[in-house]
C-alpha cells in the first residue's frame, strides 16, 4: 500500500468503525451508556497513538485531550475513563456518567463533574474531525501516523 492508501485506511477505520459504532450504539433504543463511554475512551487511546507515535499511553492520551478536547481535564479523564472505567469497569472520583442531560455536562454537582454522553460524543467527533484535517495536511502528523501504523496496524475488514 502507498502512504496515501494507509492514511485513507486509518481515516476510514476511525470514522467507519470506531466513531460509527459509538454513534450507532447511541441511537439504539437500549441503554448502553457504560459501553459507549468505554468505546469513546478507547477511541481517544487509539487515535492518540497515531497522533503522537509513542508507547507512553498516559502521556499521549493526556496530550490528545489537551490538544483536541480542551474543555476537559486530561488527568481526570485519563484516570476516570481510561484507567478506572476501561480497565476496571468502575469509575473514579472525578466524573459522574450520564446521558440525555446536556444541562449537566461538565457541571460540578456534589463534588462530581457530570459527563453527559451525547455532549462527549459530539466533542469527540469534533476532535476526530480536527485530527483528520491535520493528518491530511501536516507532514509531521502524517509521518507519526505512518510510523505508528508500521507497528500497530489499523482495524480493517477483509472481503
């Protein structure tokens, strides 16, 4: 594959598998709130590898939040969503997870910051859109993605 084909495959996977799955689950009549937050955090984890090309997961995850999700605290998101929720199926002390409550999003009530799923997904989509623009136009970001791809292939379906 050419470099352009690899970049296209990376973008296709992020938008047509990762993000699409999150959006489709969110449109489901059943409540999969916890699973959706897990998938959102996994998307941050995956994209940050391609963006920063480093195995230092905490550093890259937090940097992605700083650069692409500036309304969120990188340390708190990393601790509660990535470490506690994804890897321990629990929640830390910073966030309270909710859905269909946009009026509570990022508001602190009773010492808990409410993280509303629909707002979080929207912000994540905006972050991914920004990254994709940079991936197509910035040679350093492109190089990092291609280097990461050489070690960590992207998900794709075979015919």
